[in-house]
C-alpha cells in the first residue's frame, strides 16, 4: 500500500448537500424549508419548543433538592499523600496541614476544607490536620503510627 492509494472506507464520506442551487437539483428555491413560517426563516433556534403546547421538561415532575449552603470539600486519598511523600513533595516529619497540601500541588484549592479518605496505602508516620476525614482514614493513619486531627468545619471558614 502506498500513500497515494489510501482512500476512505466505502460509504464513510458524503458530498455536502448544496441547497438553493436551482430547480433541477431537487433542493432549489426554498431549499427544503417549505413555504413561509418561522422555520423557513434564518436565525431561528427553537430547541424544546413544542408549538405552544406545554414542553415535556415542564410536564415531567421534578425531584430532589439542591442544598444552597452545602459544604464542598477538596477530597484527598491516603494513597496520594503517600505518593507525594515518596516523591519528596510533602515532608512526613513536619505537620501536614491544608496549606501544605495546597503548596505541594496535591490539592488545587481548599474550597470549604480538605477531607481525607482511606483509598490507597499509607506507610509513613505522618501528623495530619484537616477539616474532615472518614473513620477508616483515621484508623489507617493511626495504624501507620501517625495522627490525624480533624478540626471543626466552622474554624475553616
């Protein structure tokens, strides 16, 4: 096979339909838009409009509730903390707080605080101070010989 022998697969490419190019083309004059009316004119986008009938997204029942003052935490897994310690981006000997996690690049921004989850393996002895942590994360840190202090969410604000 040579470069000049390459062709697209049969049926995979189509010529663009040229509308409004004479009566003989089959798509001349009104270009397949019919006669008069809103949709025959340019600049019309009527997504979800059902011709005056109540649209389906308004007919369907709404469920659930979005809490307007919910807290959103930056989530960090123990495995990632260990990876950053191994890469010398975090110092296991000093206390690791939320600012240290942001400075290392592990967390982009604190949001309403940082929450530690237990995914992954932690082997280093570390002292963590964060806004939140799962019970299994606290157990995993203490099992590795470290300590995990959970500060109240109010103090983080």
